[in-house]
C-alpha cells in the first residue's frame, strides 16, 4: 500500500524542483528548510463559498528585504539565512505540486530585496509564465508591493485572481514609527488603482462579457492586512478605516495579524497583542461585511478597543436593551440577524420556513441553526420568553486581557507572514 507523503516530505520534494539535479541547490536555496529562513513554501486549505475547499501552495519568493521594519522577521538588519526563488523556479515548484495533485491554486508573497519596481517585475514574470506559457487558468493570489509603477499594477492585476496589499496600520504617522521605509499614502494610492481595475472587470462581466480565466483581472476581490498591537492604534481606528475602504467596493476581506515579538528585532521586548484581540477584530469586520452593521454601531471600551470578554455582536445587543426581545414569528431578517447566536443563514431559514414549521421552543430553533445558548435570552416565541438570562460569561481566574505574570515569548517567525 502506497504511503501518502506527509507535508514535510512534500515541501522537501517541491524545494528540490527549484534546483538543477546535477549541480544541487544553489547557495541561495541551501538553507531554505531552516526555521530561520521562514519556510518559503507552505500549503494551506482555503475555504470556499461552496462545498469543499481549495488547497493553495503559498510561496515566499524571497525573505531578503531592503526594508527595516522594526516588527518584521525579514527586516534588513536581522541576522538570518536568506533564500531567493527566481520566477522560473517558482513556476517549476508550483507546477510540480499541481501535477502531483497536492494543490489547486497559488498564493505568492515576497520580501523586497531591492526597489519595488524590480520586485514587481519578478512577480509579473512568474505570473506570465504560469498564465501565458503554461496556460494555468486556476486561482492565483498575489501580494502587491506598494510603490510599483501604474503599468505594473495593471499587468499584475490582469493576471491575478486576487490581489492583496499590506497596509499594516490605519495611520501614516504610526506606520512610519514601525516601518520607516513604507508610506501609507503610497499604499492607499496603489490600493485605489487596483480597486478601479477590479470594479471595471466586475462591471464588464455584469454586462455580459465572459471571464477570461488566463486574465481574471482580480475579479475575486482585494484583501488588505493590518498588524494589530505593534502601534498604539486602537481597534476603533482600524475598523473605521476598514469600513471606509470596503465602502468603495472591490474589497473581499481584511486580514488582521496580532503582533508577535520577533527575536533579534527592535520590538522583541514589546508585549504581544492578545490573539483574542485579533479574533474580535475579525468578528467586528464580519458585522460590517455580512450583518449590515455600520461602523458607528460597533461598541468599544473607553480606550477605543473592542471588549475582549464578549464578542462585538453581543456587546452591541447588551448596549441596546430597547431592541430586545425579538419575536421569532414576526421579526424581519434585519432584526433576527442582529440577535446573538443567529447568523445570516439561520435568519434566512427562519424567515423562509417559520410559517410552515411548528416551532415550540429552543430545540426547534437549534434545528434551524440558531445557537440557542446565546440567542435564547434575546427572543420571544409567540410572546413567550425563551430564556430569562440574556448572556452568560464563563468565569475564570483571569480576564482575557489580563497578562500579568505571563512569560514573555518571542518568536523566530510571525504567524502573519503568509497572509
């Protein structure tokens, strides 16, 4: 019986495809599997809107960087093994994984070893090889390097299914503090240029132009990333910027990456951001993106951050007792979806099926996808309260935000490297 190769074996096999068999790996690739090299290859499962998932090969073209961001494991002054994949090597690795059935699509990101224009030339060269020589018509997600030429942005967007951009902070002043070589106005200008191309492609398709799989025009939408907790920027500042940018269209989703102190960087003694803070920001973003909330409705603590002890939707519900309880049999979708424990799918089911179903209590609501331990106290069924307690919190020895006495951990790499 054949043994399915494990991930480590797959990655070793893929790295071997980048080298000439006779000469062995060139010096720039000999340390590619060392931890300090950040692992230039990674395979992840991408959830799709339909059933199943897509498997992406995530490739870091190089961890060499001329920028000196204080938080980044790839910063210029950090002593670490550096690797570099040339465009043809990247393509050879990906096609090898594709032919073996290990992956379905590609995610490409990179350090910035020289100026952004030269780096973008390499990214475009890799995508052109895949699309136009090898006719790969599948999913490609590529990280745009801010500061590129307009023609490069247009070409990269034309070849990519999705384009992402690291904004890092919502404020140019705080960005300069941690990334002196980066410019938020430049990044936002590039974002707007990609957005215009994405919306143009989507409009053309809406008017009947068939999609070109080899030149998808970024129609899957943009993503953007923020580092959370490396600067004093509040969650309110982050969410307000996300809401403003998403309001212009073309943005698929936002990534939030909780800051982690990296060894041998100026911020290695800075406390890490709570992972729960990252999670709360994602939840708040979902409220804007999927639940119809406006940015000004998000509830914050006095300091401007989201409460860690309760999720943003529940925080809003507890702050607006006048909106509850909601009557299950009569409430509109827009009211049901704001009840903690009722998501868009469950709300639509309730509206569509409640007239034909016999709903007697919490058990019947659970059958429709309602998380009744959260929703029960906010609902009535034919005028009857379903639960007297509106919210319960699990008690613990420490609050989620209390880090007193915790050991300060530092990391060799950042969890957000491949986002």
